[in-house]
C-alpha cells in the first residue's frame, strides 16, 4: 500500500510517541471500522513500537510505518480485543479477540463503581449500620478482585470503602472495615456485599493540608538558578546531556519508557540500553482479616499506572530549569487526553563527584557531580509512586523510586491492638503491614545486541595453600548460560550483583566492556506462602534477578493481563529456558520495598526510597568523569589549609 500524507509523516522517529492528532485519528479509524459504541471501553492506546531490528536500522529521513496499539473491552459481552491501527494505511490492520482476560481497571470505572455502590440498597444498609446515611460522604476504591477460583467469568472489583468526616479531606483516615462490595464492572452493578461485622469508623482527623496548622520558622531562601539555561538539549523526544543521549516515551501501562540510551565515548555513541521501563508492580498486604487479605494490587497491569500520572503543573515536584513533556493517551471512552507536564526533565547538583587532596603537594582536585533527572509521579488511589531515572556524568544510571502518599488503612476498633499492622490513633485506625514490589525490564545492549551475563559475588578463600595467612578473598563470576540459571535473590553479605558484558568489545586490559546491576537499597522477598493465590500471580517477586532472551512481546513481569489472572509472565517466559550467552539479553530486576507502617507515615508518608543502579564496569578505560571541568564561581579552587 502506498504511503499517504497522513500525520504519521510528522513523526521524525519510529519511537516518537503518538501525537494528540495521531491518537484522535487512530481512535476514529477503529471506532468506524469496528463499529464501536458507548459500551466499548479503551483500556489503553499507545504507539505500537516497531520491531527492534527496524528501529536500530532506522536512519534520519527513512520512511516508516506508524501504528497504534489499543486494548478495547466490549462491555456488551465482556470480551477483550487488541487492535493494531495503521496510521500510515488509515486502517485497522489487526483485530484480535483475547479470550478469558480482563484489561486493567480504567479511571472511569473508579467513579462508576463508586456510584454503583452508593445506589445499592444492600451497600446503603451496611453503611447505615455504621451510622452513615449520607452517601455524599462515602469514598469507594475499586480494588482489583484477584484470582481465587471463585469469581470466574465476570469483570469484578472487590471494592473497599472509606468515609469523609467533617473537613479533613482525607477519607483514608476513616475506613469502613470488614466491608467488601463485589461489583461487576461491565454491568456496573453490585453483585454482593460482604459484611463481616461492624467495626467503629475511626473519626480522628487525618488532615494533612495546612488548614491553619502553624508552619515551622527558620527556612531561608535556597535558590536554584541556571542563568545560562540547562545543560541538556531536546529534539522532539530525544534528549542529549553530558555525553548521554536517549529518547523517552510514555505508555499507559508502564509510564515513562527510556529508549536507545547511549554514551558518547570519544565521538562514538556506544549503546547501553535499548529500552528500560517499569514492567509490573504488586503490593501484597499481610493481614488475614476479612477486608484486608485480598489486597494485592498490581498497579501496572491492573491499573495502568502510566494513565494515573500526575500533571506536574500543580506544586513544585521539580526545581530548577525544568522542561516538561506531555503524555498523550486516551480515556476510557477513547477520547484523546493530553496529560500536561506528565514527565519532568531537569538537572541537579549531585554533591561530590570525585576528589583528591595531595597532602604532600598541598593541592586539591575536586569535581562536583551533576545528574540529569527524568521522572513522573503516579497516584494510585491513596498512594503516590515517584519514578525517577538519574543519569550521571560517570556513566552511571540510577533508578530512584519514591514512595509517598497515604498508606492504605483499616480499623480494628478502640482498645484493640492489630496483630498485622501499626495502630495510628486511639480510634482504632491502623496501617496493615505490606510490601511493594516493582519489576523493571531492562533491555541492555552493551556495545550492541550480543551480550552475556555473569552472577558476581565476593567470597573468602578457604584456609590452605591458596590462603596461608587467612586474609584472602576474591570476586567470583559465574556465567549464566541459560534462563533457568539466571534467577537469583540479592545477597548483601556477599555483595552479589550481575554483570552484563559485550561479546564483541573489550577494554584496555582486554576484558569485555560491561555494566553491572547493583541494588541501591535494601531488598526483600515476599512473605506470602508459595501455594497462596497471590504467589501464583506475583511469581516475578520471588526472585530479584531474572534474565531472558529478547522477545518483543515479553514485556510484563506478571503477564500481559494480570487482572483476575491466576498467573503468567516471567515464570512462564523462563520455562523456555533459552540460552543467554552471546544473545540479545533482557534483564529483569524486582525491587522490593518492605513497609512496616510507622506513626510517622501518617497522615501522609515521608518519601521512602527504593532503587538500583546500572554502573559501568570496564566499559570505559578510566574514570569517564575525569574531563568534568572544575567548579567555578563561589568555590575556592585553591584548597590550601589556612
Ligand atoms: Co507502603
């Protein structure tokens, strides 16, 4: 088919996110061709990424096919379809029924589910028993139903309820415990109300807004100014900064995506990552009480965490010279939505970069470190998740997860101490113990696609001829030849990490050019039992490190459709046990944040960090930040002692 003059011609790169116009056009094409009506819901529409081969072979000015990918739920019969819509051809080129799956819960279903509950006489009665008559005071969150073998075939939520009290604007301070409302999200009607008995609703205020609260004194202005502007350059969705270059994208499922990350080494851009993004999350709660035990939200696959991204127009999420990127998506009805300022790009001073003071010559060389930060923040009902990728001048890439917002609450009644959580006030409000697991899919391409992976740890040499004085220890590397061997947990005591190296290039000592993946925060394993329902669904969380051979369609650690699914994803992918040596490998890291709730987490939680880093290890021949210029201005170059 001939290429036509469609908006596709405007995109300058195969990975450029769809524009608002392209999204509108794609929706128009599929609506018309498939005769979509008001009961069809869009559970995401995004760029259909071209095959990796095509992207890597692309050169400026080449023509390319422009496609959108949509997941569409037919509310008439609850069936799910995947559509590929060619903007180049102006046609739906693929329409596939995907049987027995549930797409993510979309934002409209939050409001509609709440309304359905409020209209239910059974729900109203359950609240009346708890002294709540006014439905305007009620907040319902559509918690995902999970898969327990007892609710097949319908699109369900096991919805949980909170109420607003006076003017604190924080319904999460007032949980209606022991009440679970099963809602059919296609029929949008209450199936059943499970009332496990009245627990008094905690009434103490959970206000976190200023509301006349006195603020502390003594903060003097701290100005961040960049009078000559930022050090980065932006060309569409391509970013260049301090030898780094990469592209960004944004999907409803994953949020921010980094593509084609490379580092300019002496005029040659060396590939590091082809694609990196969040692949899945799960938050399993540890409380067996009736209203709590099924809480284990998969925030990517069940809620489209990218579609829940904040517009960073409100507040001061970033400081300095900021450039924002909009995220273009669709709402449930399929109307294009432009989330203004969803992604923030800025650079920060990152403290000390490197230093040496020569005590004999009495001279010092000091360099500041600078980092480029690209980030977004998503609000999933009560919680906030900040996803920050930091690029450093020394070749390091860091993921810094920031967990904040309001903890998910329950109530035990006055004078009861919860067994599986922390009491937050004397009204019986508590925060159940839980864990957050994020999995990242990291398609590393170190100096090209052909890579290999080693597990690396440090061990002591047993006493004997090789260790006669008892001091000897060494770093030991083990080649991971197949997917079945590439499954590990972290081990801080042995400094375990993973090295991914090129099979093509070597450094100045003749060793392969490599990067290593290192935990940046404590990690943890899940505490659910291996035969529990959630274990089947969150199998990815039982290992911190996985590796697979590249496959374009293996993108999600808990499978493509985890909502109400008994289990899929990484544990299934690796059953193929493909060889890894000299292959295009993909590394998956599970980052666990353990959350034993504190009083200090209430009423809004101070940011907790969880992260990992990718750091060059013999990728360069020396410290790549050696050429960073000395600081200017108010710093004293001459560090002579007084
Ligand atoms: Co938490």
